[in-house]
């Protein structure tokens, strides 16, 4: 049975995984994204398709727990225990009521949501929302190379972030209405993939006119600035084995070769979650080192900016002749002992 009223669809996935392209495609299924959207950027000229209110709440949540979108070690955090989030819970609840009033269907995405999912699930439960989850997966090498180009992230950091996001997306949606979509498959066969999503989430089939416009006007191969294959996994020594295992399982799910509630699939991701939990001390140490490096880089940038101001100042230019005389005297003083020795 297709249910297409009072529906909430939450898109989950890692940064640079194609979640923007997927979110834009929700309109083909009658899912609205709203008009309060984050504007396009140089790194995403076709738009992020992120609701500004959702983004603001996620940023506030991360600030409450002293984390950030790119910080490792945010695994299994129960945000119901985080300090001072009642106001954010009320904001999120009001947002849901506004977006879903009059039987509308609404969807949102922000990659931050994955690791803050306990917060959003609790809000959706309180508001009695009918939720479906669309989990987007992309080759981890493609993601890591994209983040390396855009943010200068080390490949190792991006691989572990990919692992945290995808493992928690699967674990956090267990027992819920959900579907996995591969970004590369979506670009190759958009009609087939959106029909899959509609069936899996009990939504109306794709609107032919909207699907045609989405395919011809929005999707294009140029959206994949980096594209890598599974065969390259063995060529990158930085790629952790658990990432390869997770990707292989998710590929099977995206191709309907395994059900998301399959026992082997569930047990595999439970093991991955346990592995992540065991790695938490190391991941959080890496996050602390990352913060310290960022702080040092900001300090250096501030000092450089101050030096540039000094170099451009009138007093610096006026005293230039005096500095030249000083440099000449120092050079002369260094040469004098050499001549005395001869």
C-alpha cells in the first residue's frame, strides 16, 4: 500500500556522497524540501538542498557536545543525555509540525544528522511522524578524494568518517522503513532507482514529468568530480579493512541482493559497531589532535594577517631606509672578523 500523506523522509549519508543529488530527486516522489534552503556554493553549484533550520539545530547540537561535522569519535552518543537540548527539541518539534501540516510530505538531509540520529528519532517519535530513511552510499575512495580536494582532509580521516556515518546509519535505522541507494547507480539509472525507493518507502511512483526534468536538467556525469571503482581498494594502504567490508554489504543492499533485515547483514553491522566502540579512545585522540592543529593554523593565520597589516602600514614604509642601513651595518659587522683573521 502506498502512503503519501504526513510522511517524513530523512536522507542519511556521508559528506560528499551524493546526498544533495538524492535529496533533489525526492520531488519526483511528491516529497517537498521546503523553501528555506541553504544556498548553493562553489563546491556544490546545483545546491545543497539542506533546510536551514535543520542545519542550525544540528550545528547547535554539535556545539553542545563539543564536536563538529568533521570530528571523529562521535559514535553511539545518546543526545537525550546531552546538556541544554530541551529548547532544541522544542524547535525541532515545531519544525516538524510546520512542515507536515495539512497532510504534506516533507524530506530533509544534512550529513550531520547521521551521527545525531538519536535526537531526530526521539523528536519524530514524540511528533508521531511516519518516517522513512533513505541511506545514500558512495565509494569511500571517491568520498575521501573529494574531501581531500575540497578540505585537504587526510585520506585516513575521511575513511574513518565514512565508516562512522554509514555504520551508524544502518544501526540507527534498524527495524525502521528504509532503503539503501548507491550514488553511482542513481546517476546511471535514475528511473529504476527512484522506483526502488518508492516501493521500499511505500511512496507514490515517480512522476514521469518530474523524473524527466530531474534526469535531463539536474543529473549529469560532471557531478562526479571523483569516481573510483571497487577494484582500487587493494591499491590504497590507507583504506581500513572494515570500510571495505561495510561497502561490500551496502553494495549488496543497494542492488537488492540482500535484505536490510537479513540476519547476516545485521550481524555484520553489529560487529562493525562494536569495532567502532573499541576504537573510540583512538578516534577521540585523533579528534583532539585535529582540533589542536586547527587552532595552531588559525593562530598562524592571525599572526600572518597582522604581519601583512604591519608591512602595509605607513610607518613600516617610512622606516624602510633605516632598516636597510641596519641590514648593511650587520653585514659589515659579520665581514669584519673575517678580514681581521686574514
